[in-house]
């Protein structure tokens, strides 16, 4: 397969690494070469986290700036941390949900407006999918499965990997929460699919 | 196939996705080690974590109290003829260095491999040191894998090499290597059947005779030379007719490959897999064929300095592009763009620069939300630092009149808002001795040292005994949350970990503190806020050395074992709103469970609140 580079971002604890690993496992099931780089740091204690997933045989584990085919983002402000990796007209799937931190709880006006973030993304690409993933995850019965919702959306708009490979990988990665995660995945998939027609 | 399961379960001929750290863990399994030990230190932590999660290993894997002890344990195993692996981050090597240097001279019998992980760009905190310098200092051979496959192969080979030359062997990793996952071909798992035994030979194993030490040094130099010969193939040299050469080591090799393939460039190349001894003959061979050489290595110009020296022998005929005269940096880590930019100096037309991405990154910078690194929800340290700040205020001191020294681990988050309590952070255990030093300088106002439990066991004990012996007037607060939390809640000698299969002696902090002769010792639950504040006030006012053990388990560990429990709620009718409140709960505590609701009042997230009660204490309107 041709090379495909994907950046994932969010806050520590949202499950960025989980879905990165799911995608890697799905790729292996289809005999697609994959490299994964986990950009963690002091993330569990409130910081941002990102990962690079490179399909199809790359040398470097890190994606060069301006080269990523797509970004999956679990918290809307975190797109700012990784947008420079996106190629022109690359695709973006992002949660519209926010997670406030210390500073924005005290001064909510310091959290950038959705319109500003959207404008910044659109200066780079017109392929932007925004999902109310927090709401969709809650409707699916798992408020924590925002990551699975985004994964579903990505899967619906992308022929990179078969849907069955991803759902198989979701089950393999965590058998205990498989049903809950698959439901959240389905919700994201359906939402994005219906949005396509609009 | 779960990528979390790894190591032992897979046989050869079956490719598996492994990270650099997992690959090193796998190598230890394949090499038939008897012991893997170390101290939690990210980015090396996951080697041992991975092994601890693997059932039926058949050998001992455990965390040691500190890196020095870990290295000495491995030495015992090696000198008795069996194989061992020690893992640590670069700061840990500094701790183990005393023994490491000595053992390097004495030698190894069973293969002894030391994996040290550096952290270019400091993803995880501490000094951005280049541990390759230890290889020079210790006269130690060092291998530098570029990929997880190499991490597996080099580490596996290192055990054999260690036995062949009779010396410990170092493996150098970095954050990028540790956190990169790729498809790896594992090898056969070897079974080592050896009877342990140790020979009496003080000329080899002791250091009290000058002549013996010099001979050990000479023998170690010879062993290093033999290592260089045995590992020539790990430095592939590819010379074509090009007048441009590139030398690359570690993960930079991957970035180089990406750039060469993308822009169809064909320089001569030398991949340095052996950091020490450097392949000087191959470097000379490359220099004799090119006019320009680019040296790619993260952190220090370690290879570049040798390249310059060899170039000097050739009357400086080659232009060397690296860090010494720019443009590459000695700080931070590399990526494809850094390497492309460096090669762009030589291949001027061959490599276009990406302009448009830069425009977006400026826009993006303005939109980044500043995030606070703080204690987790319910963390006892939040309660302790809150009480400490309150006590200082109630005693009539201004905030910056009382020096508070900090230490490594979760406790150091007390340096951030909203507490801004810790003023310093040096190394494991130094909070106490630094505090003593401030007193020796004559600082008249109280000095308080804060330190975690794992850290106290690791290195704080000698400092405390030193302070006690000298009767220095200090307050020491040991924040005992029972685990080494920052690195992922590893157990230490004071943890009562129910998952232990064998009997372990749990060591009590209070016992050690009292044994040092200190009389003012209090053990307090920090969630009992009023009592905690009073105790800190007593300790700080006392003219004698005082120790408070702030004792409550790490909130994450507690939750893992025991789900459920209550949560607190805000009574909106009593809350005056976050704007109107002079000391709002959010501002004063910064707890992630505290939020702001639509109407500007405080709100508690019931899904994460642990009902620690601190916000209830802080609210002067009785709204919680």
C-alpha cells in the first residue's frame, strides 16, 4: 500500500494511545507495515499527548512537518499542537468538545473560540469533519469512549483499513469494554457517514 | 493480536509489533538472563514494566531501591557466571556510576548489559545529558541501536559480547527509540544452564591495591579494543563515488533514510552502531573519499569531535557540517526536517524548504491552550501542599520568606500553580541536604524540605541522617503515598503490594526516621486538613529538626483497587460564583474535578471526584 501518515492528538487520559495501538493492530491484521511513535511526556498530569501512525513502510517514526495525510483530534484545542504536521488539503476529524484546565476554568474567555480554531484548520484544508464526540459517546453509553467515536468517524471516511479489521482490533485490545467501545465506534461511524451527504 | 502482550509469547519467524523498550525486554528473555532489575526512570521504565506483565518468565524481574543497588545486584549475578540486564534513565546512570566504573575495570563473567535511556528534548524532565560520555569515562563498550529491531539484535548480541570480552556492555537508547513501535523479527529463546560460582581473585575484584587497579585499567582498554574488532559489522560503510558523505548514529539514521529516499540523494554513508569505541578506520576511509561530511547525532558532537580530529590528521581537507560550527543543535531532538535542513546546506538545489506549514504553526501557537501540570484528582499531595502554604501564612510569614525545597517525583508538581510551594529540584534525595545547606549558609527563616517516599528510600535517608546528626533546625515533610507514582505507580520497599507472589518485608518510613534519633516525628493523614495545618505549624516553629510523614495512598492506586466511593457536590444556592469569590476552590486548589458551570458557579465532576474533602474545607461559603 502507498504510505499514509496519521497524527492523533488529545489530552492525557483520553485514550489517544489506545486508538493508536488499535490502528496498528488493525494494520498488522491486513499485513500492512506500520510504525507508531508515542509522544508522551508528563501527560497523565494534565498535558497534551500525540502519536504518529505511519502505514505502508516509512523510515522515520516521526512524520515530517506538512506531510501528514490526516489528523484525528480528541479535544478541540489540541489540534493547535499538531496542525503544522498536516499536508495541504489533508483530512481532519476532530471532536468539538473541550476539556477545560486550570487557566480556562478561571478565565473562560481565554479558551479559543471554535470559529477561530475552525478558521485556522480551514486555512490548511477544506476536508474538516467536526463531531460532537462527547455527546455521541454519552449516547453510546460510554462517556469515556470519545476516542472510539473519533475512530469510527475516521473509519467511515477512509478506505485505508477495513472496518472489520478495526472492530476486530478494538475487541482484541480490550475484551472487557469491547461492546461499549464498539457501540461508541458505531456511533461515530454513522454520524460521519450521514454528515458526508450534507 | 494485542500489542500489549509481547515478549515471551511469540516465537521466531513471527513478526510482532514492539517498541524499542519492549525489544530490549525481549532480548533479555532470548538471552536467557537470570535477573532484570533497575529503577523506574522514563523513558527506560517500560522495559521492566513489560516484563513484569509477562507471565512465566522463569527469571527474576524486580525494581530495586535505586540504580546503584540495581547495578550491584546485576554485578553479583554476573560475577557468579549468569546473565543480567540493568535498566535506567540517564539520571540513574549518574547514581550507579560509582559502581559502574569500578565494575567495568573488574569485569563481567556472565553477560552484564546496562541499558541507559537518554532524553533529547527532555520529554520527561531532568538533565539533557549525553550518556555516551560515560562510555569514555568508564572505558566501556557501547552500542547505539537505531530501531526497535536493532535494539533487540544489539542487546541480544551484547550479552554474548560481554562474555567474550569479559566486560559489561552498554546499550544507549533515547526517548524516540524507546517510544517507537515497529515490526520486529524475534529470535530463539536461549536457555542458560549454569551453576553459579565465584572465584577468589582480589587482583581482579578488589581495588585496594594501586598496581592491581592500573592493571585492571590496562586490561579494560584491551577489552575495549577487542570489542571494536568483534563489532565492525555494526558500522556499515557505504562508499560510492559521491563527494558528499553522511555519518549518522541512533535514530537520526532513520530520518536520514527518509530524506535520501524522498529527494533521491546518494551520498556515501557510514552508520555508527558502536558509540564506543568509534570505528575510526571507517571514518578515515570515508573522509579520504569525500569533500564534505555531514555528522548526524543528537545532543553532543561526540562523533563529530573524533571526525574533526581525524580530519586534522588529513590537513583538514574535508568540510565538516555538524554542531561545532553549526548549523545543527546540541539541544533538543532531531526529526526529518532537521536532517533535511542540514543536508540542504550541502545539496542546495536538492531539498526544498516547506514554507506553508510555518504560516499555520504561527497561527496555531496563538490558539494553544495553556495547560497546567498538576496533581491528579484526590492526590494526597494536593492536601499536603495546601496545608503547608496555609501553615506558613498562619505563622505570619510571607510566601517567599520560607524556603521550600522540592524533590523528584509527583511531589515536584507542588512547584506549579496554584501552590508554587517547591522552589528547587536537583536530584533524588537532595531536597533534604539542600535545605541543610541553606541553614548552614545562615538563612534565618524556616527552611522546609519536601520529599516523596520512593525518593526518600532511594537517596533521602543519608541526607536525613546527616541533618539529624548535626541537629540542624529543619522541617522535613515526607509525602508518603506508598508508590513511585510519577513513573507509573511502581512499588518500592515501602509499598505493600498485594500482587507480590513471595513474602516481601514492607519497610516503614516512620521506623527509619525514628531510628535516626529525631524526636519530633508526626505521621498525619493529609486529608485531615485542620490537623495537618496545625502539625506543620508545630514542626516549622520548633527549634529542632522535625519530620512530618504525610501518609495517604496515591489516589490512582486507591481507585484501581477499590472502585466507587462518594463524590462531593456544590450547592449552587450557596456558591457566590467564581468571579465573586475571593479564594475560589478552583483557584486555590486546581483540582481537575472542579469545574465551572454555565452560570459561573463551581461544579464538581461526579465521575472523577474522590471525595477527598479538600474543597469542602476551602470553601468559606459552606457551598460544598
